[in-house]
C-alpha cells in the first residue's frame, strides 16, 4: 500500500501532465507555471522555476507543489514527450520502490 504523500505526489504529477499537454484547459493555472531557462553551462536541473517560499502556506500551494515534485524527476523523464504512465513509473521507481 502506498503512503499518502506518494499518492498525493502521483496525483500532482498526473494533473501537471494533463495541464501541460492540453488535456485540462485552464489558462490561469498555465500562467502560474514558470519554466526555467538555464544559462549556458549552468548546472541547473530544474524544469520549473519555484521561488523561495517564506511561508508554509505558499510552499504547500498546489502549483508550487506540482512543480517541485516534477523537478525531482525532470532529469529522468520529459513531460512534453513521455506519456503519463512513463512519468508516473519514473516517480514510483525513484521514490516508492
């Protein structure tokens, strides 16, 4: 049985995938996603930019949480080209097993 935190993270990844790939039409949420544009030679490994959160309320907000969960696995899969099963399996193999 999966832990509650893992189920929440999988649901966040699933929602983010659907939002990015146009299965959920919500321009407001799309405007809240900030893509990272790394400098040449940068060691940045994040796909989404997440600002420093001064409070727990902001750090636990859905958009920040979705981006943070995907940033953990962004080097192992691509949200634009992989299917949802591959992304969820990448998370499961990395953090659940």
